[in-house]
C-alpha cells in the first residue's frame, strides 16, 4: 500500500511509502496520490487540512528511474507510458490541478525531482526537518522539466533557483528557510508533531473561508492586479450571502 | 477625525484613526483615507507620503458595529445586488464604492508605511496595494485573523502580496489565520526594516527625506515602471520603460 491515508479531527495525513527507504515514486503511487489528494481530501467537507509525509528518513527521491530504465530496456515503455515519444509521461492530472485545501508538506531527507512537484505545487505550508535536501538531481543525468512542472521558480529567489537548475545540486533546509521556500526548520524527530500543530492551527478556521481565500490566491496567480482586485472585491459578497458566516464575522470576536 | 493629513515640504504624512485602542477601521476612515490618497496624488508639491496609525496600532481590523451599520441595507437581496451587482448605481461616496475604490486605486508616488502594533485584514491590502516601503516596530503583527471569524473574501488576493513575498508566507497567514510577528515579516521581506517599539514613524520620516531628494518625476516613473511591468514580457516591458525614461 504505497499511499497511506488517515483522517482524524478534520486533519488528513497522507504518507507515501516506497519499496525502499528512498521512497522512490511509481505509477501506482502517482495514481494513489492523485486519488487521495483530489478525490478524497479536496472534496471531503469534513477535511480541513492535509499533511503530506514520506515514511521514514526520506520524503521521496522522486521518480523511480531504475524501474523506468528497466521498462525502456525491455521495450515496455511505450505500453506503459502511452504513445508519447518521451518515455516519462508524468501524471498530467496532478500537474494541472491544484489543491484548494491547505496541505502541509513535512519533510526529512531527500525531496527530489518528481517529489518537488508535489512539495512545490501542492504543499502550501512547509515544515522541513533539518536533514531535508531539496533539488532536481536528475538534471545531472540530463532529465529536464521537473523544476518547471513544480513551479518552484516563483517560490524562491531567481538566483537560488537557477543554482539548482544549473548544477543539479540540492539545497539544505536552512537555505530553503532563508529563501522563503519553507516556513520552518525543525529537528527531524519533531517533523510529524510540528506538522500536526500547524494542522491544528489551520483546522481551527472555518473550512470555507480558508478554501475560498486559497482558491482566490491560486486563481489570481497570473492575473493582472486590477482584475485580481475586482475579483477579490466581488467575493466580499460571500461574507454576506452565507448568513451564519457573516454573523460570526460580525460577532466581534477578538483576533 | 479619522484621517489627519500634514504636509511638510515634499513629504505628506497621513495618520489613521479608527475606533478603539486597536484602531479598527470605520466607513468614515475608508472614505477619508481614499480622499487623502487622491489628494496626495494630485498635490504637485508632494512627492512621498508616510502612512501611519494615529494610535498604537496601524489597522487592527474592521469595526463590526460601524460596518454593520454601513451595510445595513444588505440585509435583503435587493441591497446585496445594489452593492455588488450594480455598483454604478451607488452614490459615489457610499461606503461600498469607496471601499472598493480604496483597495483598487493605484497611486504613482511612493508611500512609506510606519507600522506599530497590528496590521490585519484590509490593513494588509492597504500595505500591499498602496505602500512601497515598510518600517515596522518589533511589536508589529501582520495577518488575516478575520479568516478565523469566517471572512471568505479575497483580502489576500487583493493585497497583491503574492507578487511581493514568498508564497509560503502568504499561504501561512491565510491558511493558519495566525498573525506573524515583525521579525518573521522581516525575514519574509514583507517589511524593509525592523525598529524598536515607538520608533517606526521617526525612521519613516528619515527615510521619506531621503526619498524626497530624488526628483519627483523620477520617483513616479520608477514606481509606475516597477508596478506595471512586473507581469509583462521583456519586450513588452521595454515600451513603457522607454516612454517613462523619455517623459
């Protein structure tokens, strides 16, 4: 069972478990993650936030390149991956959809390649264990594109991202923190508990408010500012159309 | 008096007075602030402004009583439609129109925010849209705590902060609805400088004098260029850049 899923108190915990400690990703995992994230988490009114973890000492080293190479060697790639000439057809659904539910990415060890696609694109809040190493090491082997698919270019300073893209080297947790790529760095043995604490902060908030605000941010990512302002202004009516929400907001509770 | 404006040389100082110790915004504050910013933009003698709270907080949130009163006619669908679907029918000085205009309108002159205490919810929109340089005291806090109370509107989107700070930090403020402290805001480049409590306005004044030494036309061109060309292609961005350089 490569993807474990468990819900308690409105917090979903998703744990990726590969066949080895490296948690290399397989097609079975991509499908399971897509199903878990988009069909289970984002659609369930009982779930307010999700935590995404890798089992053990690593988040994930990314796509299982050995398995992919083995498939190419026996000519099985065209059957598995479809008619595209490029052997690696990466999970298109998961790259073009976005999570409107907050997802806390919590890492230890390697966060590479395809794993950065999940971490960068779908994890809106990030807790890094001290051993975390983020990067696109597949670049050293000539494989292109994960850094663009992960859209991490807009999540850290340009010069740092180019360092990763041009060398294929990883950056450590501290560097990621300084760059604003992750929110916190904690000792490795505190990763799950800190992620849970943050999840509880999120879970205290009304689900619709958080989802609406997050959805607007995602929709507004490439929107000109004037259009974004108009959209935001018109959503103010959300506060009034749902009477209980408006009433709560105007109850004047202390922040 | 919800907004006080004082000009000294090329520097205009705008102080915000909301209600109560937390400086909560009222409809009158929104209307007056809108007017003050427009007047600053049109004042040919003024080239830089400072925005500060008149009390211990910058913008603590919205005064719910004042807001309920201002939006009392939204109790029924006709009122809601009038406010949101047909805004042109509104009296231009009406609260909803002024509110929308305040948070959309862009000025061309640099504004320095001097933040003590809380800068919450629409205060963040003010920060992102209308201010360009930010000095904050150590006790300052930034965030969207109204989300915790059910606010589903797009303050975070309207603030434009997605283009100014790391997404992970904007996400944090929105999804946890927990305010971040000034030190974190500084690390996230939400603010330029951290000062001791009580010193934000003095530091902002010193910075304003520095900014005022740059020719006014240059300041306007630089601000407009920076804001407008952020999302343009390189070639597209050259056109306004050259036009601004020549003007």
